[in-house]
C-alpha cells in the first residue's frame, strides 16, 4: 500500500511539473503597445549606456546599415523589423542600425516576457 502511494505521489508531481513547463512554453504574443513601449525606451537606455550589445547585435546592425536582408530578420515595411525572434520583432528599422539600441530593445522585450 505504501509503494502504491509513493507511485501516485511521484506521478502527481511529474504531472504538475509537466503542466508548469507546458504553460511556460506557450507564452504571450507581443502587441503593438509592447513594440511602441520598447521602441520608446530603447533610445533612452542606449544614450544612458545601460544596454550591453552582444555579437549578434553588432552583426545585425552591420547588416542593417549595409541594407542586407536575412531570412530571420527582414525590414519588409521600411519602418519596423519583422523577425521570428520575438526580442527584435517590431523594432524600428532605424534603431536596427545601432547595436546598442538593439540590446536595449531586446532587454525591454525580455522584461515584458518575450
């Protein structure tokens, strides 16, 4: 009887962990308000020096300055970046040319849960 109870408890705990992990994987989709807020915050954070760009930011900024379009990050509208990466999707195209702006934008989107 004790062994059965241990198995039931182990199963219940496994189920709870699985449900928590599944719920986390299905995050929210960023809205236009999220994009606008991060695009407004990013220049201020870039000027204040509170954002630290990573190598990917420098690479994307160089490509944006050169006008190169990539598969996962393209400037389709001329005004914002459309990307499969939720942390840079919705970024102003002009800001995409600055690695520090990108870092600040990504940081803002990460704080919002994306």
